[in-house]
């Protein structure tokens, strides 16, 4: 069993990483006074993993309830949140009720936000079943739902009690989703750890073949880096923003194409190339490093070029969407750039240069 | 200028108490980087105070926006929250935007919850214009909206940057609302400070006549007691629950009658009498103290008897509604009781005894 500690004082918690984890052996600190567990999942993940999880929880909790939502980013919504609240109130769930998020980033973010706001906060546990969720979204306490005018616009910083990364769940993960999750893994190298980038370059085939030892290292090292960043800046007043490398462009791609057309990790991949190219044009890195990143992204089967999201003024549309990004300030876009391999910096850039980068990086 | 400090580490803030406060002299620590202020108010309060507030804020902020909602508890809702989010996104408000809650408890709770969740948290300032909000709801960081199945069911603990209690706003407050606010003032005596209860007994006429010095003392002492409690238990894991004296019964009254029929403070008043009577029957206080509380409540023009909310099984309906209160655990109702004058205790009580109390205290 691999273990990563998230050190946040009275909000500290552990990430467990292994195959076939027996969840209930690790719930002592979580469930002391609760008799009710509510598992929130989607129909796809539920069909694969719900029976096992409910069976385990039934050994500990008097009452195990299930909320099964449709699958997809579309359901990370106000309406889904209301379905959760209505169910919890209908079942007379009190403040000691524990929510279990069984699924990928959508289920994790939505369940976390429900936990953050139901009766002003109840405990929750992350049971991430996708690579993306195991290496990124289930860790660090960012919870949210989407708004028609922007992704993750409504949310809260709210930490789980425990994160259980069961590598066995990745065996049923569709190939496209595994690759999309790898985008967030690739991300950690350029911003924080070039040695990890080298390891990935050497072991990518084992990861793509879902070899357990390789997956375990990918999840553990990703969580360690994220834990290190979040431990210093829980609420993204500074350093934490570096985790958004590739995300400013990536969110524009997702929003511009319509949520769900490109997967999050696919948008981030093309976005990382754009951010790297912008870094190069600002003199922060050389073209060799940009090419190295592109090669890794392409080997992972991920897009290195962004889509054209507006046939009239493509770069203008990207800029427009990036200006309403949460990280923008007074309409100024704040880019996470690479300031030499393994080091990130957050800064602005002239619109004209950003336009050139977008023109060069879309097809 | 009176001043109360809320000591919550990196979430510490000040409460300012005075007449005709020039808001902008106290915004240095709040507005350092923001250029946009959004005032959220209702049509009633807006008509009285909006021009002055917007005029002041326009001296500091490049851009002052206003969201005016209809007046009433009915609008502490999901729909109002959506109106706020839609407006903020439409105006491209970023994380540096500051919200100003100009109004009573409904506006303060709603604005606070919007601030807690817009882009995972933006700063907000409380400008309470009712006695209830000045002595209770604007202080301590409880934010929420109502759900059809329960009051304040969806919310967050989220502290404001500053609370400005301008006593001048109380001059236009309707008499019924002033009295309802006094219920929360009366509350502090039995649970924490018998000397303050004595002061109230001696100075109630000056308070009801809205004499400035009396109002200033009422607001200051109430905020001091609340600050002392919240400073020890921000998220209500223990001590803070004593502030709900009268509220368990009171919420049942509000819900049972339909929100808005009884004002919150009116429900709390009758609820305090029920809680005191329950304390007496459990042997915690004598009948003299119960009568003293009833006398003070009646002198303040507040109801000492609860309404009949179900002609069939009135006590049963009260119990049913109290079991879905947020403070209930596994269906067990946790009552805030008086354990000798000036001291509160949280405990359960047998249903049969609670039924007797309700039967004795309703008409």
C-alpha cells in the first residue's frame, strides 16, 4: 500500500494507493459517529463498482444509500446538485452522514461541493475510479459545479476525509480516458519535476499497458507533487496556480467546443503545448524543451494541436473565453508558463503574442 | 465608534458600530486590489439606503454594480442565488470582486453564501440594516439559503472581511422588525450573561425608543458575546450550538406556519420560553427564572406562546419538524437548555416531556 499525506493541519488527510483496497479497514478516523453512508456515482461506474463498494460499506454502516446520476460533464450541474440535496433531505440525513464519491472528476467535484454545502458541511470520502481523478481532481479539495457561462464557476475549497485510489478500477477505464488522465500526469514534469518527466518518457509504454507497478508510481508521484503544492497554498492565493499549467488554454478549448466534445485532459494537452510555446516566445525556455513536451504528449496519444473554435476570429474567441477564466483578474489573463524545465511562473502576456501562439498551435 | 474584533486567525475581522459610518474610511484592508464592488440588497432597503452606499463606494471603486432582489424570506432561495451568479458572470466579475450585503439577515445570508461559492470564494462585507442582522446574523460567518424541506439547509461557514453596523439604518426599521431583532438580544442573557439580561430589563424602554446610546450598547454587547462564542468554535462542533437557544422550537414554528408568517425572532421568542420551560421540567432552572424571561419577552412585545401548527397532533408536528433540524443527530433532537441563569447546555429530552412542554406553551 502506497500512502501520501496531505498536510493541512486540522484538515489533513491520507491518500491510499493500491489494488483491491478494502475500504472499510481505513475508515476508523472517518466514520466514528455516523450510521449513514451515501454513495454518489454515475450509471457507468455504478454498473462496474457499486456492488463491491456498497457491500463493503454495509459492514460498517447501518444504512447505505445510493444516488446514481447519468454519466458526463453535462451533469456536473446545478440540477444534479439539487437531486443530491433533495435525496439527502428526503432521507433525513444529518450532519454526521458521510458521502462517498465513487467515480471520476465530475462525480468527485459534484459530491465534494454537495458535502461542502449540505447543512454547511458534512464529511466526504473520495473513491476516484479514473486516472484523472486519482492523480488530480480527487486531491486538494477543489470542488465545483459548472455554470452555462463557465466551467467550475460555482464551488468551494473543501477537503475530503480520505482518498482511496484503487488501481483495480483503472482496468475497466476506456483507453481514451486513461490517456486524458495522463495529460495531468505529464503536467507535473514541466512545472515541478523534470526527473518525473524523464521517468515517464522511459516508462510510458508500461503505463499505457496499465502495468500495476507503473500505474502505482504514476499515481503516487503525481499525488506527492500535488500534496506539496496544496500544502503550501490550499486556497490558490499564489503557488497553487501552477497546477493550472495548460488549463487556461484548455478551458477555452473545452468551452469553445462545448463541454464534453474534447475531454478535459485533451484540452489540457493542447493547452500545455500553447503555454509552452508562449513561454518559448517570451524567452523562458528553448524550442528543444517544447518539442520534448510535444513528443511525450503525442506518444501518450493526446492532441498537441488545439481545435479551431471559431472560423471567423479563432484567436479572438480563445482570448474572449480566457478572459472569463477564474484566474483572470480585471480581464487580464494570467498564464502559467514554464520558466526553465521543472519550474513554473504565473504572468500576463501581450494579446498580440498570444494570438500568434494560438494561430501557430491550432489546426 | 464602538469596535468588536472577531478573532479567527487568518479569517479575523472587525465589527464597527456607530451612527452614519463613512464606510470607505474602513475599506483599506478589504479593497486593496479590487476595482469592482457589487451591492446586493432588496427593494425595501435599497429604496432607503442604496443611494448613500453606492455614492460612497463610487469614491473607491471604478465600477459599482447593484443587484436588487424582492424583499422577504421567500427570496433566500436557490433562484435568488442563481440571479446573483448569472449577474456576476454576465459582468465578468473575477475573484477580486467584493460583494456588499446591504440589508437584513436574508440578504446577508444569501450574499455570504454567494461570496462563499462564486469562483470558490470571493470577499464580502456585511452592511446589516436590521437589529437582527446587527446583533446576530451578520456576525460569525454562517451563510445559507433555504430549501423547501428546511431552513438554512444549504450553506457554508464563510467569514466576511468587515461588518459595518450603522445604527442610523435602524431609524427606518419597522417596529415589528426591531422587536423581532430584540429576541436575539434577549437570548444572550440566559445562555451567557445574566448581567446583560439585567441591563436589558432596566433599559428596555430606551431600546424600544431607539435611543442611540442604548442601541449601541445592545449591538456591542451582543456582538461581544457572539464573538467570544464563535472565536472558540467557528464551525459549531460544540459550544457554538448554545447560540441556538430557542431556535429548535423556533424553526419548527417558522416551518410549521410557512416561512415569513412568523418572523424569525418571533419564533425564537416563543421557542425560548419552550426551551426554558423544558429546562425547568428537567430540574435545571426554577420557575422564577422562566417567568422572568417571559416577562422580558412580553415587555419587548414578542410572543411568549407558540402557535398551533397542526390542529390534529400539534406536539407531534413540532417533533417531526424538529427531527429534521440541522442540529438533530440520527433523528435525536438536541435542545439548547438553560442550566442555571447565564449558562447553557445542549442535550436530549424524552419525547413525552417535550410533548407536555409544547402542549403547555402553545395557544
